[in-house]
């Protein structure tokens, strides 16, 4: 089985569990809440926050020293 070297390194007895991972659609997105909480990321479904973020970026987009990378970095932080 192609997963056996990896499963051995990870200490997984039954490598077939890897194929079952995709059976639950939401499983891929489960850590999202934990990541948002840990890094204090905002949810863009919050309209108040989106307006605040939009006005923040709009105020900086025309500032000469700020380029796309700087705006992205501001957005992330």
C-alpha cells in the first residue's frame, strides 16, 4: 500500500483511514474556527467588520509608499 511508509512514520496502524478522511466534507474545514480564534482572524460575513476593513484599505490604497504587498500585510495583521 502506498501509504504504509507515511503511516509508519506517523504511527498510524491502519493506513486505510487516510482514504476515509475525504468522506466527511466538513472535516477539511473543522480547524477553521480554531485558527481564527488563535490568530484573531475576522470573519468576512460580519458586515460591520467588512465595512471597517474596506474603509481602512481605501484610505491606504492611494498612499504612494504603500504597494499591494504592504496592503496585504496590513490586511493580514
